[in-house]
């Protein structure tokens, strides 16, 4: 009778020992699943915060230069001399100049934001100076040419703008190729501006 009890105890002990690793493994797996869920929730929250900051910074990067350009056009963008003078049919009209200026402002703002998002302004501080220089030159053209009538100074501004755009293209492309590509259409706007300026000089 005693031997049967000992044998029964031995079976119970053996079965309990066999179940312990399975229980430990299940507990470990459950803890790992909980940690994975927690990490996923943290990653989702972090990604949402990064996306919100990115959208906010993009809005600022596009809105500020666009507003400055609109204010510049509304204050200094009218020119009776340019509108009234004879021009060939292919020559840019005043509204085309303004539209190209707005488009260039948006493209350069987006390009600069891409460089900023890549940390390019920290690695290449000159890039932000180049961007601000082209923005300043583009804003200066209307008051200098249309309001002050300094058309020859306007030509100097156009040449300087070309040089700064080339420098922007090279600097931005080194950080982000897409940012560099976005600068390319702005050369077309600079060409329109130069044509208009030349017409005013030799009118």
C-alpha cells in the first residue's frame, strides 16, 4: 500500500515538473506579446507626432514665402508702363509674371523644406542663406523695377537671381535630389523676369 502511494506521489511530482517548463514558456510568450503590443502603440503614437510636426513645418515653409510674394505683388506689382507698351504675342504678360512668381515661391519653399527635413540646413548652413537670398532678390524686383523704375538695377537683380538659383540647385541636390529638381522650374521664371526687364530697359 505504501509503495503504491509512493509511486502515485512520484507520478504527480514528475507530471508537475513536466508542466513547469510549458507554463514558464507560456508566461514568457505572453509577456513578449504584451511588450510587442506596447511597443507598437508607442511607435504609432510617435509616428503620429512626427507626421503632425512635419505637416506643420511644411505648411509654414509654403505659407510664409507665398504670403510675402502676394503682399509684394499687391503693393508693387502693377506697372502701367509694362502693360501699355507694345509686346509680341509670345512675350510674358504681367499676370503671367505674377503667376510664375507665385509658382516659383511655392516650389522653392517646398524644396527648402525637403532640405530642412533631411537636416541639410544643419550640415550646410550656407543652404539656408542661399534660399533666403533668392527669396529676397525675387521680392526686391517688383519695387525696384515697377515702382522705382530702376530697370538697369533690375537687370543686376535678375543676374544675381540666376546665380543664387544655380547655387541653390547644387546645394539642395547634394542633400536631396528631389529638392534639387524642384529648383529647375524656377529658372524658367527667372528667364521671364529677365525678358520683361530687358523690354523695359530698351523700350
